[in-house]
C-alpha cells in the first residue's frame, strides 16, 4: 500500500488562513477522537472532540485528498466525495421511540478538494482501482447534504432493538473546493415512552454480557418506572451455555473438550449427528437459542466436509462463512447474536491434538507480561498482474497496519 505523509499541509499553508493552518498542524495524526457519553432519565448525550486527522493525496486524481480520522471509515458510493464516518450504536428501551438531534458543533472551514469515493471490488478483479472504475465526483451546488449525525437503521441483538447513528464530521462544498470539519460536537438520542406500544414483547429476553455492554451505549427501562431510563445491566440467570455441533467420528476429542469446558463453568450441550447441512446446522442452533436465554457460545467441531459453512452474497461478493449461523432474527438479519467458532479438523488425530493444545494453554497460560502486549498480524500482500509494481492492489496489509496503529 502506498504510504503518504501529511506533506499536503505544508504545501497549502500559503493558501490557508494562519489560524486555521496552525490549528491543523497541531493535530496528532494518530490520536483517536475523544468521546464522552452522558446518560440521564430521557436519553443519551454523546460529545466528540476530533484530536487527530490525516490528509492523503489520491493516486488517481492528483490534487484531491482523503481525510483519515482514527476510528472512522469512509463512504463507498461512486461519484460522491470521500468522507469519514462511523456508527454509534444504542439500545433502545423497550416501548420507546427514539429521535436524534445535534446539540452543539464547532466547525472549521479550510480549502481542500476531496477525492472521489471508491466502492469495494470483488477479489476476482485483479486490475485494482483505475479511472475506469473510480469516476470523478459529480458536481453539486452548496454544501453536501450529508448530516453531521443521523439515524441509520435498526438491528436486533438478543431481543434488543439497536439503533445505529451515523456520525459524519466532514461536509464538502464542491464549487468552492472547501471542507467543513466539525472539530467538536455533541448530539443527543432522546427516548420517548409516552403513548407508544411496546416495540417488542417484554417476555424473557436473552441475557447479554460485558462485551455487549462495552460496545453498545445501553439503556433500559426499569420495570417499576416506565417513564425513566437507567443504565442496562448484565444478568446471567445461570452459567452461560456452550453448544457444540459435531459428528460421531470426533466423539473422543469432543468429550474431553466438553468435560474441560464444564470444569471452566459452562453448561455444555453436544449435538452429534452423522451428517449435517447448512439448514440443519441453523435449525439446531436456533432450537437451542429459543429454549435457553443464556446460550452464548456455539462451536462447530469439524471441517466443512463434515459440517458445511453457509454460502450467501453480500453486495457483489459471494461469501462462505459460519457467521450467518449466529444470526437469530430472520433471513435478512446480519447481527450475530452468538459467539461462533469452529475447530476445523479432518480426522481424530488432528482433533485430539487441537483439544490438547487448547486445554494446555488454558491450564497454564503464559505468564510473561510481554505476551499480552505484543501481537502478530498476518495478511496477504496481493500485487496482481499484469503490472507488478510492488504496491498492493487489495487492502489486506493496509488493514493490518490500521489495526496496529490503534494500539
């Protein structure tokens, strides 16, 4: 992946106002924006300060740039200017409607021509990006109509309605060649319980864990006070359930693994059958999920010959994965409700070896502090023919580099 530094900043200092230039130059390009979340009786207020960003010149349209903000992605609609955005997610209290509004914002305008957005390419497209598949920005008048914050769909996770809010801190004026950056802003998600029928039945909902609470801005209506909002909580009615799907050929290894997981505190269920299909795998998981509010983990024990994966199409790419097996809310659901895993083995020898390694690691984990501070990322450097120019044509290595930059 071509690497660019923020040399643009120095090249355009002469054309910027001194105060704006100084402000931009002082940014820490590796600093993730700070986010503050405040909850009260009627909703949640979220405040951002954009401490760092980087300006990367486009390799197809020289003189135009992409703005990188740590923790933000980019839009992928052709002919649109590329801009950073992210989603914040909120649990909507049962029986409530939700609205999103801007509370405050502090903007900075600066001259900058934005590059055109790119859509994802299928992996079979070895030509990479070019002027043929990345058309220029389609001209428009005034400032772009992309709102700073806006609701962007609802998903269901373990019987909870999750609202996604799209956060887009950069606006663009095509005619003037200027960007408007919301350097500091606050927005509010307000909940209204008055006069609304329950969006979802208030029966036994599936339990959630700390991982959920750390990733979703959660709020829940307490039973004794339907008009107020309180922070959500983790309630395990029992030890979490751990479902293992397998075939009889791996019984010896699976039984050892099952006994170990029970010693670790899990309620383990083993479903072993002579043959599996994608539909029978999905049905088996769904049946256990519906009967147990705290089913949390599903392990597929065996390779794709014994327990096939699930094939489906996302956008333009055909995928083969276990991910949809964990999505419990209808055929169009893409929000997994379960932690899915697979031990992909082809025979009992491999199965026993893998189980022995897992148990040995969990019994005697490494004690060196450095083990928990260092990681190895492995990715494919794809430099496709006919032009092998030592620059990758897919984003695999760059994604690893981005992840490394977060830590």
